[in-house]
């Protein structure tokens, strides 16, 4: 993985609003990866039970370790369109 992606976290959306402010709501279904968020926000979202995306397996593991007291377990997706977590 290129170095510029290491340590990056992103919000995770099942439906993304793409309309401008004040315009009728327009969404893209399936645009799951949202905007980049700081590490602190990613940690808070995971603690609150929300999903966070990162392209780096090592980054995901470190984030999970900072939330859990034990060793995290990888779950394979139930749907081929979903990401492992």
C-alpha cells in the first residue's frame, strides 16, 4: 500500500447525499466510503458502534486494538459487495 494511504480513516456511508445545500436531496446508493476523518474521530465512531473504513489492514487492526481490550477478530463479509471487517 502506498505511504500516502497509511493511517487514513474514512466515514462509512450506505447512502451518500450529493446534492448542494438548499437543493432537493439527491443520493447515490452504494457509495459507501465517505470523507476522510481524523484518527480521534475514527476512534470515537468505532467506540459508538459506527463503521469506519481504512484501506490499511494494519491501521484497522491498530484502531480495533485501541478500542478493545482483547485481540480483535476479523469478520468476513456476508455479502460480496461488503468489505471484510
